């Protein structure tokens, strides 16, 4: 873990191996296949000639030559024939065999294109779901890092699963904007009284952290508390995010590794959180753990609060994650597919 879904040219990925969506001859072609051959240079074609082709659903490996990667893994995806001709099984085999071949050659980082979703006609939404699900199953027992590179946009209506229900839920909050997932929100339950003006300086709406920082100082001035008051408040501080996370992992019965992999979190990041009681995570990281631990919406809000965040119905990112939690749908792959299609930060990717 983790799996990153990115908009990037796969020929520019500096990883141990990139995967080529090849044709069965391995002699180059159009789309991703042609782009990889052009970037690698003629030596790639010469090595491919010696491989004598590749069957659909299988994979073979070559050197990377002029590419910024060590290896190219060539796999042949299925052509879409309506979905009843074993296409999904063959497509899953492409991802599985490519990842197995990468591990066999000691590759710790791998980048995939969206296999079969181009001229082979596999519906993009379904191809995305198969890719994410297949890769995630492999990563459940591996610390490999995988990138899924997607250049073209995918329409929300093409999402696998309840695309219509999600779109309707997002539409019920017309003020939702693609606010950055990491934005800190301070909920105001009561009007704030300005010490200098004697009046109400802000209403009870949630206020972005950036707005708080940019506002005139006098709007937020208040009488300075005495030193004993500060000491007393520090003694009554709520449970930190790190402590809460470790307690909830123990409650779940999962091991640390099971939890951070399920959350799409890198092992090194989890080690930082475990070793630092005052670690400040990103909002995407907090929600990734909430999903992995299958917390209720109220429990999720409590975990967010422990890290200084809150859910907001003016944030499309927040609305999408809330939708899945309210449904009791805790598959982080499904959530990340939706977040990617709606151009939002992915859970666990920071």
C-alpha cells in the first residue's frame, strides 16, 4: 500500500516498472502502447520481438531503455464484446499477473494505465472499478506502491455502483464546491463577540481556516486568559488523534498492518503517527482510517475533531465520504473511485 490514482503521462513515471497495455504481437501500436515504444526507443521493440507475443490476460517483462523506469511489463487486455465473454476475468488477470511479475523482479513501485479502456472498448467506469479492486486485493498483503495513471476524464454517471444515488446526494447540497480536502474548518455554534466592538463579529456558519487567518485582528480579539486558566484548559484537552486511532485499532481487533493497508496508508506514515502522540494528519488521512475502522458518522466526526477538522456540506469531498459512511459502505476502493471521478483528493493518498 498505497494505491494512488493520478492524472499523469505514464511514460514520465519514474518508478521501478510501468505496465504497457500491449497488443498480442508486442510489436507496438497506437495509444499507450505506441507512446511507450516511442519513448523507450527502438531497443524495446527488438527485445519484444524475442518474446514472440503474449496471450490475452498474460504479462511479460522487458527493460525500460530510454524510459525513466527500470522495466516495462507488457500485458494484453481483453477486447470488449458486451461483457459476457469473460472480459472481466481476463482484465483482472492482466493486473494480477503484472503485479506478480513486478514482485518477482523486485519492483517496489509500479504504474499502470487503465487497461482495455481505449480502442479495446472496455467501459471506462467498469475498467476503473476492475483496476482499483484488482490492485487493492494484491496490496492487501504487500507494501508495494502502485500508481494508476488515467489521462482522460470519466463521467460520474459511468461509475460502477450507485452512481445515480451519489449524484443525487451531492446535488442536494447546491452550495457544495470542490473545496480542498485538507482545509481546516472551525464550526461556530454560537456568535462570536468582538471584545473591541461589543457586537457580533461573525455568524454561526463554519469558517475556513484561511479566512480566520486573513481577517482583521480586532474582529477576533478577546480578553487574554490568565496563566492558571491556560494550565487548566491544557489539562482538560481531548484525546489526541494518535491516541484515539490506536485505541480504536485495538477495539477493532485488527493488527496495525491490517488497518493501515485497509486505509490505503503507507507504512512509513503510520509509523510516524504511532510514534508521535501530537502528529497532525491530513483530513484525507483521518477519513481513511475512519473508513478502515468502519466508524459511524458520529464516531467519524469525533475522530475528525481530534485532528482539528469537521465535515462540511459546502465541500464536495466531505459530502461524498459522508454519503458512503451513511450507507454503511466502507470499501475504500469504491470511495476513492468516486472521489477521483469528481476530481477530489483520495482517501489515504496524502
